[in-house]
C-alpha cells in the first residue's frame, strides 16, 4: 500500500507564527505536491517538486514556501501565518511522465486554523 | 496557464437517475486525465483514469468517462446513481511537460433516497 503521511491532522496557530507542514512518503515517487482545499474552490496547487531540492510554484504560491531536502519528505512552510491561510492542506505524490501510471496518492490532510 | 473547469458546482438528483459531470481543460499537449471522489469525511479516492488508448474508460462503482480530445473534455457518467454516490467529485489533469497536476473546482453531488 502506498503511504503518504502528513505530520498533523489538526493544527491551530496564531497569526504571524511560522508554520511547518510535513509530508512523508514511502513509495519513492519523484513528484510531490501541496494543495489547499477550500469549499467551492476545489484543490488549488500551492507548490510542487519533481526532484530533491527542486521546486516549482503552483497557482497560489504567495505566502508559502517549500523544502525538499530528501526524496521522501516535502515540507510546506507558512512564513507568517494569516487567517486567510486557514484551510485543509493536502499532500500528494505521483510518478512523472505520461507513459506510466501517474495516478496521485494523497495524504489524509491537515486542517489548519489560524487565529 | 493550464486550467480545469467543472461546469456544475452542485448537482441534486434522485436515486436511479443518470449522472453526467462535465470537465474541460485548457492545455493542448499530452495529458493524463483523472476523476477523484471524496465521500463525506474521507480522503480523495481515484475513480478512474485515462492515459491512452480507448477514450471510454471504466472505473470503480459503475462510473465511466469519455475523453474527447477535440473538445478538451473528460466527462464523467453513471447510468443509475445510488444514495451512496453522494460525494464531491473532482476532475484532474496531469501535464507531463512540467509535471503539474491541476484540479477542477469540484462538483458536489447529492443523491436523494
């Protein structure tokens, strides 16, 4: 079974705090993604990475940064949390390319509340 | 920028009715296409996927989808829904050039018993 583990299910942080969300996979997939899920807006891509130390901005990167020092770990960082970053955060992994199975596998999500 | 559009935000229907959810994407290159489902309180699960070959793909729980390349569409269908199909459905497009996986805004489906 593919395992994508997010470090916390629920987090409550104060405005201005630096927040780290961790995602760890055990399946040696190159691609890792961070999304936020908000009602009516679907899943919006924040950042993704296709290799160690490589990162690419998604559609809504403002206010976020990421780190991928090891293949199995992809961290999302909120430099200074704000209330509009209250959301469900989802990590996903997949293989690259289109000739292999590029199905994405998701973590259980982290519900972050910024107060 | 690549975008994925789902035409309906909310769909309400009765059991045994047929369901069709629209999905269009804007990217013209090589893509993989997916439909995911999220049941209340649960994780996202894969319903079906298209990589190549037969444009009509069958997934789990009686769902199918048709890829129409000329229309950049990948619509999801089920001939007869059940109450247990109440969920949110997401279309997703993976673009190999750039390794980007983009989701649509989702469609909430409520099936009345």
